[in-house]
């Protein structure tokens, strides 16, 4: 479909107005979901970095819990060893990959076969296709997690959205806050609210009903680095991991930004002193 430039400008303007009015990005009118809790993420802000230990724990939670329903199609095993991520060693990555089976082929007799995964392979999805997933999940579809954290968000409302408009101050962790809150947000439905079979009450899901059974419970994933084995900690760790999956180059991006700022400051000082020097012999 061809869109007239006028329409594009109009819809662009409407989006800006909606953003300025703090309109919730995910919420539909009439529902009563809670605003996600604001977390203090290590990767927030101009100097933000991923916490490697947290990414490793988060990967463990993904592997042991979420990966039974959710795929991460964009993630290859070798990514787990790259700088700026969980940074597993080459040996750890190869050993991990070998525990998975992937489809390959056709071989010389024209058949497809299973072989152990190699670091260059992507994570095999839990379901063969969307229909198979829906059939197993009473109709709900567990979305792929490659960019899920960045695909979710919410409006923060007045007055913080004013700050969000300023470069350097912009809050970019809405998606992470939402996912972590969602994972902690299960409870019994409030009095008078009924939830249909196969659905669960969740305070943060738009419409308060979600087709995902509560995935986490205290102590369900053993940690070996002494971090608390609680739903709260699991939620934050797996969200940090999924944030890295969605934005693996965040650290490089921020370092480049810091370098640019440092350069601009030095350059401004140089200009100032050059100006003083050039004009110093001229009488005013
Ligand atoms: C038993 C299967 C199952 C497991 C295990 C599971 N999920 Fe889900 N998940 C689902 C289904 C089904 C949906 C779609 C729900 C819907 O649309 O109502 C979903 C949806 C989601 C959503 C999207 C919610 C939205 O805003 O649309 C997020 C985020 C999510 N899951 C995170 C996780 C994380 C993190 C884990 C691991 C800790 C996990 N899930 C484990 C089945 C699962």
C-alpha cells in the first residue's frame, strides 16, 4: 500500500503527541494493570554496563525454565562467549552446544538427521512451529525472546517523560522493568475477577490475564555464586540476560558515546584557548 507523505507526517505527529501525553505504550484502555516497578539496572545510564555474573545466572534461568517454551532464534551458542556478554570460555560454549541436538542435512542419501550442536549453531527452538506451540499452550503463543525486552514498554507519565526527551537522560529500561515486574506479578485474582481456564491473573499484563503459567518459584533454579535463589532475583537476572540478547552491543555503544563526549570537551577547551591566544594581541 502506498502512503501519502502527508499521512505519514500526520501519523508521526500523532505518535509524538501520544508520547508527550504519556500514553501507555502497551496498555489498552479500560484495563487496570499496574505500572511496572522501576529497577536499578546495572546497564542503565550513560556509564551502564552489563553485570557478567548476572548475565550468567540469567542464562541459567533461561536455559532451565524459559527455554522449554520460548525460543531465542537470533542467539547462537558462540554469542555466549563474545565480549560484553556472559563471556563463557570457548570450552564452556563448545560443551554447552554439544548437549543440544540440531537438524542438519541432507546427507549423501538425501536424508535429514540430528547431530550435536556446534558453537556456530543457533539455539534450537522448543517447538517446531507456531501451531505446535499454540496447540501445547491452550492457544497462547510464547513469543520469541530475541528482541522481546526491547519490544515491550510503557509510558512513564508526567513528569518523568519530560526528562526522557533529553539526550543522555532518556530512560531506556522500560522494557526490562516491565518484563521483571511481569515475572513477579502473579497473584490470586482480586475478589470478583474471574480468570478463564488456561489463563492466569497477572498485575502487570495488559488486561491482567496471561496465558503463561507462573514460570518461577523460590529455589527452583540452583545458583552457585551465592546470589539469592528467589523469584525476585531470578526475574531480574533473566531480564538482564534477555536485555543483553536484545542489545548485545550496548557496552560498545555506550563506550563510543563516552569517547565522543570526552573528545568534544577537550575540543571545546582547545577552541577556547586558541581563541584567547589569537585575540590576545588585539586591543579591544
Ligand atoms: C510453560 C511455558 C512457558 C514458560 C516455561 C515460560 N513462558 Fe513466557 N509465555 C508463555 C506463553 C504461552 C506466553 C504468551 C502469553 C499470552 O499471550 O497470554 C508467554 C509470554 C511471555 C512474555 C510476554 C508477555 C507480554 O507482554 O505479552 C514474557 C515477557 C515472557 N513470557 C517471559 C518469560 C520468561 C522470562 C520465562 C522464564 C523465566 C518464561 N516466559 C517462561 C509460556 C511460557
